[in-house]
C-alpha cells in the first residue's frame, strides 16, 4: 500500500508563523488549515491494481489517473473532508468519503464489477485518459464480459451493436466490410473493407495497408475490451482513417494469478456443420513484489463453416502474450502475437426477384461454391513452380512483437511510446468472382485461350462421369470471309443449374496470391498536465513493405457444375479432322499457369505529427482541439508478365511436350518493371466544446476536417505505362459535425448524437479501349457524398434483474455530385457522361437498430440480441433496393459455482437470409459491373437471375467457461 502523505506548503507556513508552528506540533490541525496531497491505490475486487482509473475530487476539476500499479496522488486539496469519485472501465463508478482524520491512513479503494456501465474510462480517440462522460467524442465500448456472452462469427461481428456503424460480415471470419456515417465509397465491392477506418490492436493499426486487414485480427479470451470511435478525433489520433477507430485492447496481468478456459462446440450451417473451439488466458505476477506481471492466451478453432466446401472452412488459431514491469514512475510492456489461421470466405448465391429476393430452387443459403480438394502445381515466371492447394484457403500468418513504455518525468510530464514490428503473410488459394458463365459465349473460350481451336467440346462431370453436354466452336464465314465465331450447343445438353443460366457452368478461376507484409509502427506522445488543462504532442511513424505475387486468374481456371460443392468438369476437344485434345488437366483445370503471374512490390511510409489541447475553461465547460499533419509516400514497381509466345504455335507441346494436352501450354516471363513514386501531404483538424450540466448530464459539439490518402494497393493496379504515367490519385476529404447529449443516472446511461458527414474529392477513374486495343482514360470525375443522421445508445435498468442495451441510427445519405462515363463503340468519340447526382448513396441503410434485453436471476442469465438493418440502395444509379431484415440471437447462461459457467447461444434464430451484397445478372463478366446496372434494366427484366451475399445461416453453440 502507498502511505498517504500530507505536505505543508512552505510559502503558506511562512506567511502564518503560528500556523506553521502548530502544523509541526499537530498534523491534523495543519490539515484543517492547509492544502495538501492525498495518495492511495485503486484495485479490482481481487486486489489487483487498476491502471488508468480516474480519481476526481467531487465537485471540482481536481483529478488524476492511476499509474500502472493502480496508485494515485491528488495535489492541492482544500482543508476538510474529501469525497473522491473513482471510475474505471467495467466497474461501477464509486464515491468515496475520506474524512480528514483518515487522510493519513493507507487509502485503498476497491471497485465493484459493472458490465453495464457506460461511464467508462477510455483511451481511444482522446488526447488524455478520461471517462466517456468527460470525452467530446462518440465512443462505444464492449468489455470482456459483454463479449463473452456473444458468439461472433468474426471480429467485425462485434461492431454490429455500435451505432452509426455498418457491418457486412457475410463473407465469414475475414474479408468483412465496416464503415461509419455514410463514409463508404467503394464498399459495395467488398474491396474496401476497412478503407476509411482504422482496425487497431492495443493502440496501433493491425496492419498499415488496405489488404484485408481483418485477416490479422481475432477476438478471443485475451481481449479485455473493445473501444469504437466514430468520426471526431479519429482524423487526428487515427492513421489515415477519418471514419473511425476500432481498438481491441488486450488483457494484462494483475496482483493475483488467475485464468480462464473456454471450450465451445457448435453446429453451423443451420445445424449441419460441426464447430470446435478452445480459448484460454492465464495471468498473474512474476515476482514477490508483484511489479512484474504476465498475461498469455489464445485460441484454436476448427470448423466446417456455415457453408461447408467439403473440407474445413476455418482451422487454426493464435497465441498472444505480454509481460509488464511496473515501477514507481512508469511501466514497460513487452507484447507479442503468433497467428496461424486458414479461412474460407463465402461466395454469392444465385437469386431471383429484385423486390423480394429469393435463392433459386435447388440451391440454399448453406451452399458452398468453392473448388473441391485439389492440389495443382503451376509455373511461375522464370520457370519456378508453386502449388495451389484449396485446403489452404486463405492462409494468414502474423508474427508481431511490440514494446509499450510509459514514463512520468515529473512536473506533470508523461511520455508514452508504443512500438510494434510485425511480419505478416497472406496466401490465397481460393476461387475468385464465382459467377455462371455460358459454354456458348465467346468469353468461355477466349479467357483460357481456346478461341480458334475449332471442333466439338465435350463436358463430363468428373465426380459422376456423366456427360453434361457438348458445344461446337466453328468459324462464322460470310461471303467467304471470316466474321467471328459460332458456338452451337448440342441437342441433348443437360447442364445442372439451367434455371440459373442454360448451358452454363460456374466460372471458378484459381485466385492464387502470395502477399508478404512487414510493418514497423511507432507512436510517441508527450503529455503535460496543468491544473485546468493538458497538452499532448506526438509523432506517428509507419513503414510498410509489401511484396505480392499473383492475381485473380493467374494459376488456372476451373469450370464447375452449378450446385452446392460444384463438381469440376473434364473437357475434351474433338477437332473437325478427328484429332482429340485434352483441354483440362487431371484435376479438371484449364490453362494452368495462364499468362504468368503479376508481381507488385512497394513501400508505404507515413510520418505524422499531431497535437491536442484539453482546456477546462470553467468547472463545467471544456474545450479540446487537435491538429495533424501527415506525409505519405508510395514507392515501388509493378511487373506484368509477358505471355508464353509459343502457345499459339502449331504442334506446340507445352510443358509436357505433348501437343494433344492443351492445359499446360501457358505460362509467362517477367516484363519490364513499371516504377511508381507518389507522395501526399494532408492537414486535418478538429475542435469541440463539452458542457457538463451536472455529474449526470453533459452536452458536446464537435467539428472535424480529415483526409484520406490513397493506399499502396491503389498503385499496385497501375499495370500499364499509361496508367502509371496518369495515376489520377487524389486525397479524399471528410467533414463531420456532431452534437452529443450524454446522460448517466442510476438507471440510465447513454448518448444521443446528431451528425453530419461529407466525403468529397472521390475520384472515379475509368479505363476504356480504343479500336487498336490500346487503352485510354476519359476525364476523371469527382464525387461528393453527404449524410445526415442521428445515433442513439442507451443502457437502462428496468429492475435489479432486467436491463436493456439498445442502439439506433437514423440517417439519409445522398451522392450530391457524381457522374460516370458510358463507353459505346471503341474510342472516345461517342463516350457519354451520365450524372447520378442527387441519388441516394449505395449500401447506406436509413435505419439501423439493435436491442439486447438481459435478465438475471441468481445464477441464471438470459439475453436476446436483435439487429435490424433497413433497406438501402443497391447501387448509385438506384436500380433497386436491397430489402431490410431483422436477425435475432439468443444467449442463456448458468453459473454452477463461482468458477464454472455453462452457456448456450443460438445465432440467427429464425434463419433469416438477410442480403448484404450482390452482383448483377448476365454471368461473367457482366455480373461484376454493379454500377452499370440501371433501373430501366430492372423494369424490363424483373425475373432476371443475379446473385446475392447474405447473413450467416442459423448456428448453435454450447460453451463451458472455467475461471480461477
């Protein structure tokens, strides 16, 4: 324990000699007449120190935060009794009366658990550690107890209860889409999942480039809490992320050894597919004085998934840990992570009806359209060979090591430095752009280099051996001249999925991409506290090196039957002279190695300086403002392959030397590098006023102006000399205004936040083709999006047994300026510019709601989680609306004793297929151009078959949790 100390100011003693003398003779009498200091320690119910707890003298602005051991010292106390208000995340805020005659005693304040409190201490999106009531920012939190009650399908799934946040978790555990307040340009393509927000782990970005960042984060038993900031200070304290910050904060050790083991068995895919998972976390002291602590844990999971592909959909896990050294004036935390995880992502399902979408008969929401279990060696530029293994799926690796240092320098100065190095890798072995493709279309033969190989193609199911049909490719001769190609289906064709698209197969290109990422991240800040204000200044540095090989179709192409778990097809060609050719390899893959692999190499470097000032203008009114200057540099090169020039040579035998096998004639070599070097400088700022009417009510207003520079991946797409020389890369701007009314009473805590956001300078870059097959870019168009809305969040205790947590977002979002070019014939002479200005933005629901009533009775707990996502426009042309839907999840738990809990979860109780994404009709490639899909097409083709991506099917989970 820390001994309470009372210091007599020498100046005051010298002014009143008698009192000074009496102070030497009588300690309590000096206390009654003089200002002084008060020290103590804040602990959890088990006696472990709580670092970062807020301790304030009630009714004044005199306050401080506890150090790494939970210790604190308050200075400048007035004579008399002292009432302290103590608050910390996950614990009930506590008022402690310290009588004058007890101020010399050892002061220890023990906090009580409170999983419902919204008056929590937060560290994300604030210049200085403070409670949510004190902060002028829209922030929501989930603590470990709240997280434990859920059975999320992904880290993004936890964000569905945060107001103002849209979450599309239809793809499964990874590759999800998250955005806030209508700041969502490009999100409909699942390509910009976290583009405008920062996904963080312990205060630093998980990875600093937009390469499916959620590949490298898993929420498990090591997570202490989640802090979610929308807008506001995110443009100052986040990294190139004006939309928000989502920070997953890890557990650290305390004064006592304690641990937790969770085991979970589940049935996903509407009760069909088994799921197994185990989580663990262990923490405690490492030395006698408990100044050295540790925490270590992680998880392992294996599951067939919601949409079983015929092999495990998700398998792998992670180990995380940290060691913390606390000392009198600071702390050091060494932390690390090892993640090794394999994950598949769900594909789109053929659907019909734009007004009431329904999955086509013969298919279901639990279908998987993945490639079967195959292993395909394929050539890499220069003669090397790699192997495409479908069971590897998306193989994610993360090896990270970090050091967090906090040091008090005295005189109110504190410095913190958070450093992390991560070596990450991501290897895709998945199908890409799975859509129907007609065997009678030109592209079916053009893509795998089969045009001009005339004759009859025979398609055979490789699993059943059944002949599915034939198609004859022949030249179209008009007046003795070649005039294109004819593709004639056989009379007895019987391809599955004729109700989806006749004479068609699933296009299953083998998406092989091997990406290696090295991140060096460092955030340094110095904070100075005065009586009524604090200053924060800092520097953020990020250096990210990315090396990527591969692309969407580089490894080869499969054609599968249109059904659950597609069967690959064996394709043969019987030429008009009777010669028989084998088109597919023994696995059923055509054009193995294609034209070679792309190679992208680049470095993204960011240097930012930020400054923040909190100023308590009066006991009730606080001003804060912040500034950020950021310099971003992108340097690297792109290498496009040069296709094998021999593949079209008559009699060419390919890699096996056999001219009768067409599947191995591809491959390529490296072309010349296309170098790029682009730099961006941005300046962002924000300011807010917070007025506390009382301890229970506060009001704030904030204006923010932030920027978003292009990501390194944008420059990886500059794969021609023309695009490289005309990158058309611009920094986007966000403006946000928000008002927040916050309330905290014995029964109610929450916030109501009207907001306005504008995203502007969004470039629409299009590439068209000239008559000579060269490409050109028409004049770049710039879009602006505006969103008005209100966010609401509340916890209300109806009784000692029943409470409700609810959120609501009501908004309207429009594209105030947006145009795009329509290409007609080759060349720019008849390009047409079409304006969609004034239309609603795509994928922004006007209404998002959630409610979670929780009932407890003794050792029993029951909770229902309801989520509602309203209807929203499918694209910016407002062709049709994706319908709104509700989803209900349920949790029941029973504590057998103080250590052991049994818990059951049912997700999506009513097995609703809520549509979250879509692709257009017409099969490949027309289906991929969502923005060209118009209201006129919908009106003329109301029964056209397209494809949708929906919420996860119903799942059941039974968990056993043991704590000690």
